[in-house]
C-alpha cells in the first residue's frame, strides 16, 4: 500500500485539490495519507476537508494521521 505525506497540509485549498487528484487514481485510493503542518488549527481544518473529500469520493479512510510540527527558520534546526 502506498504511503503519501503532505507537508504543508494546512494550506487547505492546495491539500483538497491534491487529495482529489491522488484519490482519483484507483491504484492510490487505498494509500496511507499523512498530513503535516506547523499550524495545528489549519491542520485540523484540512482534516475536516480531507474527510469530506473522502466521503464525496466514497472512500472510507482509516483514522487520519495528523502532525503539527515546530516552526523553524533556515538559521535554526528543526527539533525532533
């Protein structure tokens, strides 16, 4: 089963369009899709949209994988 990670998934419109494109391929309909963003509130909004996309496309997703990570700049290193 393919595993797909969307980094920057808090960009809800982009995430929605990308999910529709990905899920339109039968080979990818059973993929594990993980959403990641630095903003937990926007990530939560994207989760709601992702669930609606799956419902519209008649796909039964398992529990979503959401990760809200730390903010960092080019001068700093991401914390683990």
